[in-house]
């Protein structure tokens, strides 16, 4: 998932091409984790990393996550060996040689921050209970609704920079502000972004001129999407 455009890429195909060229293939899934259903083992990348503070609600500073493909579970490639990655059975013998725990656990440097993991535990339990397929179905509906409303009501104001094909995106639409209130481009974008925040609609600003809006299916509703559109109309018409 490209963070600025919101474009989702085909992990299996990129992995296939990368491996065919002799490359090690890894993915930054910061914007994919908790947003799109992922099948990392079957798609076959060598590794992936992500943070937990976007869709997965871990809070700022939350611990990150990593995937290491099972084919590397017992690799002796060089690594930053930390005592918490040492095999649990012999970890406390404190021997002179590093024996990695098989799998991704063998890359842990030190023990994880328990207080930082607590909100993640609560959040991941919810994700397990709802299931990624149900979340993705609601996400497609929310983002499709957002797209439809923008096309119908905000066509001269906002341009959608994210792919129109739902298979090539997740929750996010990246929006360029064309014009409004006599402003154009970046100036219009900043003005709208600040007005949205003042109206309680929180998106994200990326320089030079992109507003990212991501209805999160775990807790956003279709009513929230409509609220964003109405807030943008209020800005355009000088009411907010
Ligand atoms: C948020 C984000 C990350 C996560 O970085 P941290 O160091 O965990 O804060 C990585 N890559 C992209 C593209 C991101 O948007």
C-alpha cells in the first residue's frame, strides 16, 4: 500500500518478479496491516514489516510487527542478534553463542514493552472477532460511498488521486483540492484541511497538496462519510 496515493499493489506478483530477478523481497505494510486481507505466507515474500498505530489502533509509539517467511525460519544469515531472540530453552544460560528462536521471534532484540502492547491486545481481539473479510467488505462499501459522493457533489472541488478500481486500494482516498473559496491548489488544500479539522473531521495532510481520508471500517459509519462531504460543502460555500 503506497502511503501517499493509497494504491494497493499485488504482493504475490511483485514477489514473483523480484524472486525471478534474484532479489530478496520485503514489504512495508504500514498502510496495509489491518486495512487489507494479507496472505503473506502464500504470497511468498521473504519478509515484511509494519507498524500497529494506523488501522490497528496500537497508539503512537506502539511496537512494530514483522513477518519472516517460514523458508527462512532457521536461516543463519547475519542479523542483529539480541538476547530476546535467543532460543527460549537456553536463553538464560547466557552462553557465548547465539542460538536464534526459529521464525520471526528470532529477530527480536529485547523483550517487548508490556504497557505498550496492552491496547494492541484489546484491538487485535476485536479484529479477530470481526474478521478481515467482514472488515474489508464494509471498507469497500464505505470508500465506494465516499467516491460516489465526491463524484456527485464535489466534482469541481476535489480530484481523487487513488485508483478507481476497488481491488487496487484500501480504505484511503487521496484527494487533491482543485479550488474553493477563491483559492487554488495547495492554498485551497490547506484551507479545507484546517476547516475540516475545526469541524471535527480528521484526515491527514501530505505535502504538497494531498488530503488523505480513510474511513476505518472498525468504527466509522456511512454517516461519517456523509459528514465529511457536508463539511467540505460548508467550507466551499463559506459556512465553515
Ligand atoms: C507509518 C509508516 C511507517 C511506520 O514507521 P514507524 O517507524 O513505525 O513510525 C513506515 N512506513 C510508512 C510508509 C508509513 O506510513
